């Protein structure tokens, strides 16, 4: 049995992401969907396994992208079933088209959107702060710190979502998603009976302009209600009664807490620990700030709370100065660490601080780096080498531009491969190749993985066919979404026996898009592949090479079954 | 209990995360407040893997430079890379079996002479324990139990208030059934190496 389905009450050591899944199960989630992305992936992985074990308990699918997943979860919630979707921060950019208007129609049963930000860019292409999506969409945001709190919050989020008839965003970060701590399990609900039913109401669910105007009004009213709930939100807490105030959210709450204890100054400070960070509890904040000499806001990334708080105080005529990202207390860039927050608080309180100095070791020899690398025997390496050889033979070396995409193969940017020249987001290999093909004479060879192709490459490929763009797209089909932990996608050939979904072969999709020149190679068969690649690269038209060979780690995992 | 910050560093595939998790599970058994942080995602592809175990009610998941009470290095080069997380009161436990990085294999860099640096570290910290973990783990039954052997060394220092029995119980229930024996042997080897018992 899956560990998250345990029924006897006990304490388990869970990852933040696992705790979120357990919370959703305890809340009776019925439908869930996601596209994987670090640091959110373990949520989908666990739901995928649980659904495979007990299909009637909870539905889960790895959708082709975050927007589709958002729509699947939204419809379930409209039909009266509690639903959940999760994504990494940049995934919300993809899903935001659905989310912005979903806020207008709202939900019937509760819906939770888990969004995992990645301060310090451990595994992403940018460091955006997704709390701004809450502001833009008027959806409430909750931010957890410990796994126990994450589990409790998911349950509370479903209730909140139903009270407001709005989806609720649970915002995590790498350090709350990938932290492990004890979690007290509570009862799971009885096995669900039957499905939901969608009650038709065109004046609510069909966003033509007239209805959209009505629904915008409703949304603004709901947002007011959310503000009232935020005032008394039981997870928000004021600790201590000192005459200076500190406000923090998410993992920063832990740093503040430890710093106050390390410096033994809990009695000097009043600490507002915020969990519901949007909408902010205005009255609470005014009352909190009124009798304080000054405030320090501790939050990772953008001064989201800081600017809101400054606005609220100004509106209410409170002149308490607010510090944080301004005045060089804390940086905007990167995640925090404990010493950094301790130093900021010491400066704020005017304490002198003796930090434990690191061990001094003069004459440390240079330490060779150990960047992540493609696995030994990875099919991507073979494909890169093949292309490199043909490019060299054709004398194109100087003139080739390699747009690339997101997956293990992005590591092709590193020596000795170094075949990655342009990358901005999922699917950008195809769209940017089109752009380069009309703006340069350079030869364009771009790379995209199978999962990324389904995620957001297909529509750009159709565009390229229609517009007559000329480039060579290499689809690296390794039969899995490897980098995030081997999730399935529609094209996969190698599957575990219990995986019974319909396969959508990439070659058929590519031909269906209208591409005339489609080639297929097995990168491990060099002698057969070289002439094919040579022919493909000699053409000055839109060409697709599908390089097909499973990820070796994944093949091991599924035992090479086909 | 006293608050304590432990930093585990290793290379993807060495079982660093399993080791920190085993310690976390044993702490739960003994009712010790514990919080762990782990690296997942891209770095696991043969890159550097770090995890922390925070004991005694700490709520911060990360450790700042100079603030690790114990550093457990699964690979000598990675121990050196993380040494700035230690201070003069820290305890360092390290494997001496190198895993050569790609840049070295490609001839673009040199694997450092670690022994002389380790001698200087030994005299600079409050405790230093090193062994050829891979050889000893292989002798105990499997080169894959380097992680549990180092966990044994940590337990041998007596710094962590978890009983050996709890730790062994945890190992029995958490590792693959086929590997229990080799892991327990490796664990005891590690304990004896440091405690002499
Ligand atoms: S996980 Fe698979 S696709 Fe990724 S580098 Fe390793 S073998 Fe290649």
C-alpha cells in the first residue's frame, strides 16, 4: 500500500510535497492533474502512484501541460468534486490563461492550486515571485513553512475555496517543498461514492462579455470577503509584544524564529507570522504597526508584503517606517539563509552580533567543479555526437545556431558538447527557430524532448509548416519526462504493465502537422544514422529528425518492457 | 535537547538523502524534534547532493557558512567543498574514497591532494574521523552501503542522542529487504571505527 494511504493515526516523516498530497487525501480530493516541474514534481508523482493503486479513490493525470491540468481540475471543481493541480512557478505562466478567467466563474467544490516557486533558481530558468499572480487574479494565497503546516493548510484551503467559491493558491518554495519533517496523520474520509454532476448555468459558466462583467463584480465581492477571512485567519499569529515589529511569511518565518532565539531577543520584538499573504488582513496590520517604532518585513524574492503593508499603512495614516528590501536589510535576489536573516534582524535592532566564523583554511587547492551531467550511456549524448559529426563533415561548424529546450538535454550546453545557443522557456526551441530562420542566414538546428514537444512544441511546429520556416528540429524522444523523475507523456512506447493509456506516436503528430521531411534514427546505431542525418541536414527546408531511444535510467526502471 | 545542525554532502547516486532520512526517522522514533532539507531535481544527475538534518527544534531548514555542528562528507572532494560550513568546534566525518569528476577525467582539472588538507582540518576542528568508506563497505557486503557506514561513524561519535538500537531498527525497516544484512554490517563497522566498541 502507498505510504500516504496509511489509515492508523501516526506521525510520519514527510516531504513538504508528500504532506500536501496527504492533506488533499484527508480533505477528500477526487480529481487531480499536473505537469511535472521541480520543485513541485513529487506531488504529481505520489498522486500518480496512488491513482494507479486505487483508481476509484482519486483521479490523477499527467496532463500535457499546466494549462490543460488547470482546466481539468477546474472542470472537476465545477462539477462538484474537490480538485487539485500543482505546478512550478513558470508553469503558472502557462496555466495563467485559464486561471485568470477561472477566477471569474469560480468553483463549486473546493479547488487548490499548488504553485512552487524556486528562489535561487536551483532548477529553473528564472526567479519570478508568483504571489503577484494572486494580486492579478484576486485569488487568495496561503504560504506554508513546515510539512505539518502544509498538510493542515491544504485542508483549510479546500474549505476556504468552498466558502469563497474561488480556487485557492498554496504557494510553496524549494525550501518548503523539499523539507522533510514529522507530520501527524489524521483520518482519511470514507471511500467516495459516484461522480459529481455539472449544473448548467450559462450566466455563470460561459464567459461571454455580458457574463464576464457580472462575474467580475462577483469576483470583487468575493475578494472583499476573503479580506474579512484573512483578518481572523487562524494560522496567522502574533508572537511577543516588543515595541518593534517583524513580519515574515513562508520559510522566512523559520529563519526569523531561530534568529530571535539565537540572539535571545524574543521579548524585544513583536513577530507577525503570516500564512494567508493575500489578501492581507488590513486591520490586523494597522493595529500591529500602530504602536511599533518600526517594522522589518522578511520575505524571499520581491517586496510583495512590504509594498502592500506600506500601502495599507499610508492609507490609514500610520507613519511607522517599514524596512525590508529597501535600506539594504535584505536582498531581492536569491533565497535567504539563517545567518543572513540573523544579521538583518541584528542591524534592525541595533545589536552587535558575533557570528560564528567559518573555518579558515589558507592554501586550499582549487576544487574541480562537479556540475550535473548527462548519465553515462544517455541517448542524448549519442544524438549530439552524430549531429556534431555531420555538421563538421558538411563544413557548417561556424554557421550553425542551436536553439534548445528544457530537459536533461539542456545539459548539452556544457563542454564537451556545447550545442545550445538559445533557450527561454518550454517549447521555445521551435518558436525561436522560426524567428531565427527569418532573421539570419545561419543554419538552424534545434533540440526538443518528447515531453516538451507535447507540452508546447506542437502548435509552433504547425505554425512553422504554415509559414514556410526553414530549420531542422531534432526531437529527442527518450520515451519519458526524464529530468523531473520519469513521468509519462502521450508519446511513450516503454511503459509499466499497469499503464494502459492510449499512445500518440510523435511521428504521426509531426506528419499530421504537415511536415514533409521526417526522418527517424536510433542514436545508438551510428552507421545507420549518419547518412540519414546527412540527408536531413543537407535540405534547406523544414525538417524533423526524431531520435528515438529510451532514457537508460527509465528503461532500467520499467525493465525494458515495450 | 541542544540544538544541532548536521550537513550531509555527497555525489548524486551515493544515497546521501537516504542517510539523512534514516537519521530523521530514528529521531522521530525517539521523539526528537527534527527537520530535514533535501536537494531534488537536476543536481541529482551526478552533481553535488546536499541535505541537512536540524535537531532540537530549529525551524530553519538551511545551514549558513560556519554554522554546521557536524559535516558528514560522502566523498573527499565534496567534504573539502563544504568545509567552509564548519567552524573550530565542528566535527567532520568523511569518506576517503574519491569519485573523480568529469572535468578531471577530461583532463581539464586536477583532483586535489586531499590528505594534506585533511591533516590541517584535523587540527583545526574539534573532531575528525575519516576512512576508506568504499573499501570497508565492500568488505561488509556491499559498496553501496557507504552511506550507512558513514551514518554508523556519526552514531559512533555519540553526538546524536539516538540509541544504536533505534538506528538499527530504522535501517531494518527502511532499506530494501535484500540489503538489510549488508547495511547493518556496514553500520556496525562505522560505529566501531569511531567508538572503538
Ligand atoms: S536521466 Fe535519462 S535522459 Fe536524463 S541524462 Fe540520464 S539517461 Fe539521459
